C-alpha cells in the first residue's frame, strides 16, 4: 500500500540539472515513486486499532492522558502587614489553568508568603510543597543531569525538587548557575525573610511578576495568574505590544502595564529591604571561538553532546513526541529520539507541518524530506498537520499572548494530538540556528576584516560550486551587510521598505511608529565577527519569547516542550568553536552536517535551504480577502487597536491581496514566502488578541 505521505507530493517531473538540494530533492522524489513501501504506523492508524482517542472528544483525554511533565508556579509576598491567604494563591493558580484540565494544585501559606505549584503530573492530589530546614520551594523544573548534581550535593537518589532545594542551600543566589536544565523557581527562606527566584538560561520556563515596594511582590508563570487574583489591573502596554509585533521585545517586559518578566539567565531576590535582579550567565563569558580543535574532532564532540541533550529530555515515564519539519535540527532530534526510545521498547510520536492538499495548484512543501526520515526510522507514529482552507486564525486567543488557541492553529493541533496520545513532552529543534546549526553569519566578512584573502577566495569558489551562487551575489548578501555601519544598513532597509520588519512598522499608527523609532531598541546586532554574532543571537530575547509561546500553548493541554539544541553543555561547546567550522568548503552549518553523518538521511543532511511548510498560504489569504477585511473592521472599534495600528494601512494591505485565479497561474513549487502575508497576518493576530480582552 502506498505510504500516505507519498500522496502529498506533486506528480513526477523530469529531473533537470539544478544546483544544490533541488536536484537532490527531484532525484529522491523520482526514486521512491518506483518503490513499493509498506504503510507506516500513523497516529490515525493506531487509533483505528483501539489506541489513543482521536475522535475529536478531548474531554476524556485531558483527564486521563494529559501531559505528565508540565508545571506552572505562582506565589506572593506581602509587605503591608496583610496575610497571604490560601484563597488568593489558589485564585492565582487556577487563573492559569485551561478548562477542562484538572491538574493538582499544591498550596503553602505562612504569614505574609504563599506559594503554589500547578502540577499536571502528580499522583497525590493535594500534596504539600517541599519544605526542608531552610525553607519552602515552588519549582517548575526539568533537570538535565540529576544524578551528577546529586553526587555533588551528597543527595544521591533525591528527586528534582530536593536537588534544587539542596543546590540553593549549598550555593545560595549562585545556585542557578550550578543547575543544568529548564527551570523557574521561588524559594522562601523564613529565617532571613528572603524570597529567591530564578529562571533558566534560555527562558524555557516562564516567570512574570509585579513589584509594589512596601506593599506586595507576586509572581506567576503567566500574567493570567496575577490578573486572576486581581493583584494588578489588566491593562495593555501599547509600546510593549508594538515591540512584540516588530520583534523588538525587551527581555524584562510583558504585554501588560505593571507586569514584568524575569529575563532568561537571571535571578531575583526580594526581601523587606527591596528587590534586586542580576544576571548569572552571559554567553560573552564562555570564551566564544577560542577553542582550538580540528573540524573532525568538533563534529564528534557535537554529536556526543547532542545525543546526551536528546536523551536527558526524554521523559522518565510517559510518552514522547517531536516536531519533524524536514530541516536539519528537527530531523536530527527526531532520529536520535526515535532510536533511543526504540532501544527502550517505546515509540516516538512525531508531527509535521505540511501544506493543505489542493487539486488546483501543484506545490512543493517539506513532504519529501519528512518522508526520507520516516523511511529511515521505522515505527515512528507520525501525522501531518495542515492549515485550514476556510479560515485562518479564527481564535479564541490566549489570555497573555497573541496566539490563537483554536484547533486550526497548527501548533495547537500538535498539542491536542499529543495530549490525546498520552505524550508528556514534545521535543523541538528551536535554538539550533543560534547555536549548533549556526549558519556562519559574519564568517566571510570576518575573513575580509582579518585579511584572510586566500581563505575567502577559496570559500567564495566553493560556495559557487556547492550552491550555484554567483560570487558577486555572495559578496552582496553575505559580506557587505556585515561590513556596513549599522545606521547605513538600517537606512537601506527602511528605504527598501519591502522586508517584513519594515512592513510591520508601516502597519503601526504614526505616533506609535515614531515612538518606536525613537526608543532605540532593536534586534540583535550582527558584525563581521562570527563569535560576537553567535553570542548576540543565543542571548537574544527572541529565544525566550518563542519558548514562552510554546509553553503557553502546551499549558492549554498539559504538555511540556523541551529543546535539545538549547542544552547548556551543547551551546557552550558550540560557542567555543571557531567560526570557520560552521562555514567550510561552501557548506553552511558544516560541523553539524558532519556530526550527523549516519544519523540524517542524505536528502536532509545535504540540503542547502529550507522550504516554507505552507506554500499555499498566499493563495488562502487571497481567497479570504473579504473575511480578513471584515476582521479589520471588527477590531477597528477597539480603542487600543485603533491607537496601536494604522487602520487605513491594514485596509490597504487586505485590499492589495491579489485575485486568487491570477495568483494560481503563477504559484508553483516552493516560492520564497512573500512578506506581505505575515505583514498582514501578524497585525491581525495582535488586533484580535487585544480586541477580545474582556
């Protein structure tokens, strides 16, 4: 029987001589169309044989098979003489729980302080929080190497909560720097009147708080916990909304006035004498690029560290899933996880974003690359996730972020399917581009600055051979932007006005746009220095923001996300490598490709680019022009929306969408995504999120 993913591909075409991965893709597609491949297990076929529920009824699955690894935390510390009541702390906790989930909520109150943990994994409802001789702990944590930490602390066999508490007892405010893993915690120390809080290196676990000196400190994984207990009014911060839209969000801000976000890799200490926040880890301090190592040795070590990063993120009990996009990062994680679970006698679930099936256009998505992984690794329980044709982002939206929660959102669909299958943790490849699979941004310009002319000439020629890119094009796109002063390159981008950041800025009201330009905040700066670029990218707030998005969606279903590419041991080793190992012999991400030899199918390992998963998106938007225009008018009546956006500009963008029939005539293959689509979609998401506020 024909494998279901094979039916997703366009009809066979005659392969032609093309540079790079396009020719490889066409050869692969031609090859497997002549093969008789048996049908692989999928999520749907497992359900058909009496496996996990997939009949659309979620209520039963939430109670019995929701994620076993997700936690949220909250608490408050009063300085006004009032007590922290159980009712207040309970309201905070319940304000973050989506209906119909029923996690265990563990409370502790003592005088001015109250803490809570929302635990989707607990088998002992109503159990206490961890109390020891030094204090009380509320922790959302996943430790990478608990046995090693237990050895260092003489706490062999202790659970993760006790290990965190023991680390705090040993190292105090320096404890976060000694804990490997993803975490957000608060530790109350009654003897000193001090509440110690911290967040992991990359912000995988969220942490928000309010601080009113002399009155109150309160924290919660998400702002909803603070708003639910009426601890602060729910008022949008207009400039924070604007910065979020154009991806200039600051590490310490939320989207609400009065609510701060604890930045990644920071600790916080609050007591009657005040509040202090300090950074405990900085990528600039790890000797970026200083390691002297051969490319071959670097590949071996990177493979070893990624193996361990994947292994330690697989749940100790419960099922695991993975994003499988067909790219280098997600495919490598999927293969390593599938092999590890197969040795345990367990099965990996995986989901892929693939384009909507249509009969009126022939498009190419990531199906062939996904298929190559499935063919290589038997037994993966796989399912595709697609965009709907009839409605995009209908809502409702998350309470704290502009994220649609309906089943038509592909990320939500993955979470819902995972919960229904009993999956507790979903592995994602997020963070690879900034670390292990760094694409060499600035390496060629660094050769220029340092006078490495022979190396530069060799690489330019190799890029032409490997990717079919003219040397002049490489100089214009991969060297000059890093050599020009920031104000010159920024002015060129603004004058061009066709990129996504420029289009998004144009959607904002003139007053907001002017204020945004004046505040000086921007994305991470890139230089003719690959070492500095890696440090800037891995320390950028967008890493934590994306992790928070997935945490917010996962919490709706009791499912946790984990990111092997953000393993501290892997990231610090990657940062220590010289830039030349990432761009070598014409291949970007070269050291990772070498590390994944024998792991990734050649079709994936040898590809140069990445296709958009939804090439039909421009057509779907064009077909929904009237619906999108109606949404603009509906949102325009909201005062916050009309003050944030230039409504006439949004109307013009919707009106400018092309005629669907005209678009079909020129839509083929996997064209470079048009910035006009996200430039309209992102503002409409933000407007709908704001307008739904009660």
